[in-house]
C-alpha cells in the first residue's frame, strides 16, 4: 500500500509514518507544510527508508495537491494536517478556518479528481481517512456518559468548530460524490515527539527546567488519553480495513481529571528528577481557566474494537512513565524546539 499522509511531520503524523514504514512495510508520502509544529527531526530515523518520500506543501495549494496525487498514485489518504491547539484558536481563529476547513475542502477536491480516474478495483479499495477530534461533540459535563459515532455535534471552541465543519465536508463528499471517506474522532493524544505547547510535554519540560506547573481552573477538567502508539495503530487499522462512509471514535473509555494526570507526572518525575528532596507537586500553579473550557470528554471505542480488533495497549501509568523517560533521553529534540533552532532545519525537504 502507498499512503499519502498530510501533516506527517507533526506529532501524530510522524508516529503514523514511522509505524507504517517500520511495521507494515507501506510506502509513505509525507505531505507537510512544516508550520511551527512540524518537525522533520521526528522522522530522522526513517528518512532513508526506500519507501519514504517527503513533499513540502500546503493543503490549500490545489495545484501542488494535484501534482502529488498524479506523481505518487496513493492507495489511501490519511488527512492529519491541521491547526490543533485550542488556546491558539481563541487568539487567531482565521488560521484554523484556513487550514482545517479550506484545506480539507482543497484536499477533498484533489482526491476526488484523482479517484475518479482510477480503475474500478482501485476506486473501490481507495480510502480517504479524515482524522478529527472528540471535541466536536462538545462537553459531557459531570455526567458519566461517553461519546460514540452517533453523538451530536456541539463544538465549544474555534478549533473544534473548524474540525466539525471539516467532518461535515468529508461526509458530504461520500454522500454526494461517492468518494470513499472515513471520519475518525480521536480523544487526546500524548507520547514521544509531542510539541511542547500541549499539556503533558509542557508539564514535563517545565518540571525539568524548574518552572511552575500551570493548571487551568480547579484542575478537574477530565480527558480520555490515547498513547500515540495506540492511536497510530488504530488509524492505520482504519486506513487498511475501515468501511467507506463510516465514522470511528478512538479512545480508552476512561476520563481522567487533569489534576490527576499532573500528579501522576509529578510522582514519575520525583523518581527520575527529584527537586532537592521535595516533590514536583509543590510546583503546581492553578491559573485562570480559559474561555469555553469543556469539562469532560470520554469516548466509547466498541465499534473500532469489534470491527477491526483494535485495543489500547498502554495504560495511562505505563504510557506516562515511558513518555517521561523519552523526554529525559531526548533533550536535544525538545531543546531545539524551545530555542527555535529546529525551524532552521529542514531535513530531507524536497519539492514534488
């Protein structure tokens, strides 16, 4: 299989690219604009794989997208290119509309044009897998409910609103044009190579630099945490065997308050990187909550488990421990990000 991955230099995208090349033997075309969150350092150990190609480009560039499809003839698309940070969407929503909505429309249009010209067997096997978020479903509040594939949409932030719009476009291209699309709504991801603005790496790196560990509100906002390795495996299972026109949600089914996650990280860091005999918990700093902050997300992945046999392999405890270990062992990777030096490096970048 030849897979076109948009946003393959990002956190989840790079995990998918590494797994597809190493474990599945796929050919992978990584199409990425290399915005601030794209880092080819995350792919340094697979850049020389014979089945790997990197193309630097914007999903809003229709001519370049057409060229990428025509030149590389993928069997499937995994669409991960997106602006994803909620705080940034509150400050600059226009970027999110441009990338998440307009970019998805452009990619759908290019994919449809390419797909229409395929032989019938390749047409039926082709998949356009759009990766979205559980945040499109809004807030579960303090209930013990879970989101599933039929949950209603009720986005709270500019980020989740743009992802919801993109989801609807993808489903419309299936119903109107027959393009074999799949929508995947994932819960929060964490693990190696995650950009430091996100909650878990932000806490780890602040702790390592002896800075306060900030936590919004009362810290009881709860999230369903996917280890990125489990998430990548789920996405690739959907690419290979997901049913056209369907939706799948991916998560562990366990909602954990942010304060609990932070305290777990502090306990792990205390064992690895103690602070003069005191605990990292003493560095926790509660800060004013952000606007529109949903209280609770949790998803029920029974459909994905029963249809495709996916199961999360990492518990939150083992996943956080291995994540802390990775950041301790890979200081060059995150130090280059904090210094800005990573933006000067474009390993393996070529044009189509």
